[in-house]
């Protein structure tokens, strides 16, 4: 039976201003508990298990950290993606579909662990270029790793197979993509860091590290309209409280209906 589960790869800390952008603290503090303007983010990893293939969407932050990374982000690995996959009996992954290559989304995509030995890593070619040539604005979010030969670069919106398709969005990064998953009668939208949490459901609630915020705003509206019209369940990759919710209402005033997982 085809199914989608939410796995985890721990948590890390980020500056509230980076995560909430221009939204005033008086608004975001109603949703987040901060510690000296620092917020702790979850790493929620969708795992799709079908008769033919096993996928994950994004791959967490991994388990190799420099002293500087630990000092800045204070990773907590109470949960680890490798252990979570093994707990579900996964011996190999066929695909990892990466929304973008920031450190908290691509950590295990570069792993030499046996689980990833023959895995195809699907990512936009624009994102690979941005990763290889970061600028002064993006350098802090792209941690250097070797890109292995199984990195499958694609261009634009594509159907990966009968269960999964990707939508090129740009916005958050040069090559950011959203991912749509169909499981039976249900459709899921994984918006990557255009919708990192339920708090960011409003189109103009953007992170301060979006490379192209106007593009993010436009794409969020398009994705919200699609999610509402098609009764999709949205997956929030960084939300500590609400990883899944069905979207209703309208794009200017979207409503969230929690979904069990």
C-alpha cells in the first residue's frame, strides 16, 4: 500500500529575523517561542513508500558539523534521519528530491551511507549552479560538499513518475522547487522554504533569506491557489507543531485544517 510518513532529522536554531523576515515580533511571537530572538526549527522529512519506489523529500542537515556550525546553529540530533529510515525497514532509497541545497535540506543527500549508495538526487540545474557559485548573500546557507555523480539536474517543472512531480519556483533560491505527491486520492504539496511553517502560509510572510522575495510572493500565491482548488495537504518542513494541514479559504486569507500523520 502506497503511503506517506513524516520522518525527522532533529532540530537547529536560527535567528528569528532570518526566519520571519519583515513580520513584526508582535505577530510572530504569538506562534513561536523565542530565546533571545532565536527560534528552534524542526526538520520534517516526508518519506514516500510505494510499490515501486522509496523517496524522501529533502534530506535534513545530516550528521557532520564543524565547530563553527555547532556554535551558530546548535543542532540537536535527538532524531536522526538515518535511524528513522532504518526504523521503518528502509534498506535503500531510490530517489531524494531536493527543494533546494541549503544546508538544512541537503545534508544527507551528500552522504556515502549505504542507504544512499544508488540513490538518484533530483534537483534543479539552476540550484546546482547556485550551490557551486554562492554569492555574498547566499554563502552562509550553502555549506560546501562534494557533488557526486548521482546528482540528477533537471530544468523547470517536471513529472518524475506517477506519484511525484516538481514545480520550479525560484524565489527562495535560484533553483528552488516545490514538490507535489499523489498517494491514492490524496494530494500533498511540499513547498520547501516558501512555506517552511504554518505561520508562513500568508503569501507576504517570507523569510529574510529569500534571494528573490517578489518571485517568492508570486509563486506562493500560485501554489496556494492550486492547493485550495485541489484540496491539497500542505507539508511544512520546519514546523514544530503542525507538519501537515489541508488548505482552504482563499489566497489572501488561507485557512489551515490540521491533518494526522
